[in-house]
C-alpha cells in the first residue's frame, strides 16, 4: 500500500511540475 501511495504522490508531483511548464531541458523523472 505504501508503494501505491508513493506512486500516486510522485505522479501528482510530476503533473504539478508539468502544469508549471518546467521541463528542465527535457529531463524526465
């Protein structure tokens, strides 16, 4: 369950970063 929560948190953070338009020179996380 902890892994699922971490995955969701990571996806949410990724979406927030993308929403802000921060591509970081094309680097992916």
